[in-house]
C-alpha cells in the first residue's frame, strides 16, 4: 500500500475573522473536505488545528473518508467563534510538534492579519512541508501577508478541479 499523504488545515478564528471572513473559512474548509472525497491518489490522512491567541482545537490525523473525521471537522467548524489575537507562530510551533515524517501539505485559512512571529515560525517549519497553501478568507484579507505560501487562493477559487490539482502537487 502507498504511503499516505498528510494534510493539515490550519484555521484562524481570531477576532479579525468575524462575519464574512469566518463564513468564508467554513465554506472553504467544506470545499476542501469535498475534494478529499473525490481524490483518487494515495491515501489521505488529515488533521485540523484551529487557533487564535493559542491553538484551540486539534484533531489527530485521520483517514479523510472516516465518519469520525467528518464528525470532528463538522463540530469544530460549527463551533468556531472569533476571539483573541491571530498568533500564527504559536499555532505553527504546535503543528511542528505534531507532524509525521511523511509528505505534508498545509492549508492555512486566514485573513492574514497575524499578530505574532508567524513568519519566523513558518521559516522553521517550511523544510518539513511538501506544499503550503493559503486561503484568503473575507474580502479584506491581507493577501500580501498570505503570499508566503506556495499558492494563495480565494474561497471563490476553491473549485473541485483546483483543489484536486493542489492535492496532486503534493504527491
């Protein structure tokens, strides 16, 4: 059996993610989950990490087709509330402690208004990532801050074809 690919969704639910930005995050994450269902490549294992001032929710890597994974994701997405600062660095350091020694892709869903040393933490994590994608959430998203990713998407761009191509780029 082929080695699984690991996909991590990093969900920013800081105070600046209120209203349309948080709704964009939910829609984008659901679109990615749908793409997981259609993906026909290597086995996918995915995990979520929600963050604001501190990482607030983490699911362990799970088979994307498992019922428990979808239940965990749906619960997290439904209960996210905007709060706190956008401490990307703390979230990335937590994520670094959890990553397996395997191909990893990261999808960051955020408005890009980071308040800590996120870029420094990303530089330390970057060699362990096969691909890093950012999804700009909300009309006022700071795309310049998100441009450190390999590719930046808007939620409107997250079609099944685009997402499947992003997954294939990980292989």
